[in-house]
C-alpha cells in the first residue's frame, strides 16, 4: 500500500542521497544544495510526474547527516564487514548509508524496518544485487544495535 505520505518520504530520501552525493563531489554547502532542491527540483515535472517530496524531512536528513557526520561515519565503519573500510565505499553508497544511519539514530518516529526497506530499495535502484545485499546486511547490523527493542532483543547485537 503506497500512500501519498510514504511517496513524499521516499522522494525525500532519494533526494537526500542525491544531495549528499552532490555535496561530496562538488563541495557545495548543505544550505546551498537544500535550496537548489527545494527551489528547482521539487514541484516540477520529471518524466511526466510532478516531483513532490516531504521537504522538511529532506532538509532534516541532509542537515542531520552533516551535523552528525563523524558519529554516523564511525557507526558505519564499526558495522562494515572485515573486508571493507569506510574509505572504500562508493560515494553514492556512502551517501545512502549515511542517510539511513542518520534516520536510524535520530528519527525514532520512523520504524527501523521501514528505514531498512526504503534504503535497500534505493540501493537496488543504484546498484546490483550484491551491493544491495551488502547495504541490507550493514544497515541491519546498525539497526539491531541502535534499536534493539524494535527487534525484540534485550542486549546489544
């Protein structure tokens, strides 16, 4: 069941990943990139559909990732498999994981399983199955540690 609220959040998540990637590649500041998205990308037709996003949610994710980036990056690094280092992650993958980890840490109003599902779905759009599975495994480890109660766990996973 896809409702308008969920669609707006989904669009905001995709835009947040794109904005964070753009900031990494181009070096633009968060306020500049947020303004670009809200002024020129949201509310306009793209491939026949008007792009409508939860703009407040988009802004919260982008600014939250920027504000908490050191903690988020450390959290991601701590949950990567032994074969991977944070610096080895593709910039798009890094932006996607940062967004998901921010939501997991700072948005208790969004269920962990919704966050996992949304970002794994995004990963499938950007990457192959193997990388999407990598995203799923890493984000699930983070979610199980940060939100143990949601997974019926009593201690750290």
